[in-house]
């Protein structure tokens, strides 16, 4: 059965399962992993403020050439820093401005490579607090994705009319597969500009707002896009096709208007105009739970891509072929929404607005966003429907390894998708452990409001839950996020009269001192019972035959030791 479920996951996973070989209990890490994953002094010495990127795209040769200006502020004195660019990409030159008499001159900087890391010598000591920029000229054939978005790389495709259709997905693999940057999740630029030059007859669409579109030469056009918010490097997107563009407007609860822009293959325009109407309900539901869409000034866009989807900030990659669910499947048949629209829009809140600092904690992106699917169903169809929805995902949970992986090594080798589905179930369980929906929804929203447009660690959420509830959930998070297994509720039950029973119960396979309440008893009116590692006993007003444990609300194993 597990092998079957894994096959289903390969076919029907919403976004990226990282593609490094090896599972958590087998993975060995190399120096290259450490150079990519660790915040060494050559990285912490500076903070990127702005990227200005210029690229010329050659579809025939699957080739890119251009430069990146990196604007930064020194956080400590240094004379060498690290940037990242894959070894297969050629650096032609790195230069830095030098102030001379009445003019600014460029001086060439020396550098050396180590795997995909590039160490740049500054020619002088850059003092803490100083702001400067340098430029990297580069070119090459970026790696090609074999199964985007599950592996990183370019997709050099063709549409049905034989026109170029190009995209890139690089979560996990890293944005440095195609452009030089400080490729670590902890350092997002405050904003960026992205200019592409593409063959005439094609449109280049990226994140944010279109600043400029003009003819570049007789055979090429230029497109410049500007992002006005902090952005994960892997969220910068490149989308090139013979696009048709149409617009819509979403009106928030306060009456403010959000620009909706859609870029689809020209022959899909009429289909898209009808299908994308569901964006309004998606944005409305998420506004209800978390507040307004977070990147308001950059607008909201769906861009048709030759791969399934990715949460590219303010310019979501859409490739679900205008079908319900996930390519027509995965979600229960009673629901008719487009999974990619709901899931990737959820990522605008968790993943893009609230981001993690390390790939090992990607549950912050994926678990919350997967749980937001359930909240969308609750908003659109009610609580009972949302419980049916999340229970439909339970069979995907493997419980084979911790959800939080090893830090500082660019970890991405999960054996399963538990950081999606199990993580959503952990939040579902926490909700019913708290057992106060008013408090639960206030907790979620206030946590989001506190940390929006910033980076967080798992401990930030743990500490927030503890402070908000006034209870210590540290062992709960240790059990569910740092261990592979889930708690097992052992119980014994015996009849006590016609309508009563005596129940004995305890938790096993849990950390010492673990306590979690659970609902059990009459299915129509559960009793909320505190459960610990020690055997306890309670009398319930329910017959043995009618006794039930709320497994639809809690991620647990259940074992009747009388059986």
C-alpha cells in the first residue's frame, strides 16, 4: 500500500518535492551542500538590498547571457564575500564601481570558484554600514528540468502552434542555477528589477509590474518588470510565450481594488476568462482568515506555464490545464475548485510573505499552505466539508521521518510529502487540541500579521502558540515535527450498565511528559479528555458499541489492547 501511495504522490503532488537523492536516514552531506546551506562569514558579512538583472534569451540555443547588479550593505568589515552560480554557467567578468577624479570607473574583481559557490575579492576592506554594488557578467546554458517543478531548471517548450513556451522552476535546486545571487533563503532583497530581451512575437512576463516594453532591435523586444517587495530568490520567474493578456479586478472587504492580470496561451484566452473567475473566491476566503493579499502594489497574476505550477510571488505559474482538482484528480469529487489556484495563492501568505530561513524548515511554507486548502473548503463549503477534505489527504501521510530536517546543508531530501499533508494535519490537530475556534482563528491571523513580509524559524511559531494560549506545547511540536512517528492512544473499554462504559487510556510512543487532550465517547457529543503517558480511567455515558475516538480531528494511532 505504501508503494502505491508513493506512486500517487509522484503523480499528484501540488508543487515541489525536492529532488536530491537519498532519504533523511541515509543522506550524507558534502562540502558543496554546506557551502550552499550554511551562513558562513562570507555570507553574513553583507545584506542584499536590490538585484538589477538583465538577460538576453536565445530559445534556439537554450542560452542566456547578461549581467546582474547586486546592491548591498555591509553588516561587518570584510574584503571577500560569497555569491552563488552553478558551475556550468560561465562568469565572464565581475566589476565594481570605483570613484576616481570627477568620474566613476569600473575595476575588475578577482574571484575563485568552489563547486557552485563563488568567492569575490573586493580589492579593499568594505566597512560595516557601507553600501555598494558590483556587477557579474555571465552566460551559459542553464540546466534543463526533466520533470519541472519537481526538479529545478529551465523548460524550453513549444505550444500547440509551435511557438516557444519557456519557463523556469528552481525551488530547492536554487535560483543560482540560472542567475548569480546570494542563494540563501534568509536574505531576500528589498526589491528587484528584471529585464529580458526576447525574440519578437513573444512576450516575457515576470513578477510585479511591467515598467517598460519596447523594441530592442530589429528582431528582439525588451521587457522590464519591477518587484516592490522582498522576494525569495527562487520566486523570481521567467515566462516567455505568445501570451494573450487580460485583466480583472478584485475588491477587498475595505473596498480597495486589486489588479488581477492573466497571461495565457493565445488559444486558451476564452477558456481562461471563465476558469479564472474562481480567483475571486480564493482571495476572499484567504482575506477572511489572514487579511488582504500581501503584495497589493505588485498585483496578482496567473501565468500559464509548460509545467504544473509554482508559487512565484505575484506571478503564479499556472499549468493545471483549466481542470478541477489536480489535473482533474486528487481532491474529492464533491469539490470543483482548481487545486493549483488555491494552493499557490495560499503560498502568497505562507512561503512568500512569511518565509523560512532554511530549507530544513520548509514545513512553514508547505504545511501552512496545505492547511489553507482546508480553510478554503471551510470558507466555501462549511466545516463538515473541510473535515472530509482534510481526511481525504490522510492516506498520503507516511510518518517515516521528522518534518524538520538538518539545518545549514541545503537539505531537501525528504522521503515523502509529510511536510505537506502531515504538516496540515498537525495544524488540524492543534486546532482541536486547543478546542476553541475563536481562539484558533485569532491565533492564526495574529501570528501571520506579526510576521508578514519577514522570515521566521519554527521556534517563532512554537513560542507564539505558547504565549498566545498560555500553555506549553513544546512536547507537542517535538513529537509531531521532530520525530517521525505519531502518538498512539492505547485504551481498554468495558461495559458499565446499558448506556455507560469504563474507559482506561494512555499515550505511548511519545516524549516523556507528553500530554494532549483528545475527543472521544459519543460520536454526536464527544467528551474532551486529557490524556497522559500514565493509565487513567473515566466513566462515559456511551455504550461500548457506540464508543468512538475523534480520529477525524486528531493525527494519532489508536490501539484497543483488549482486541
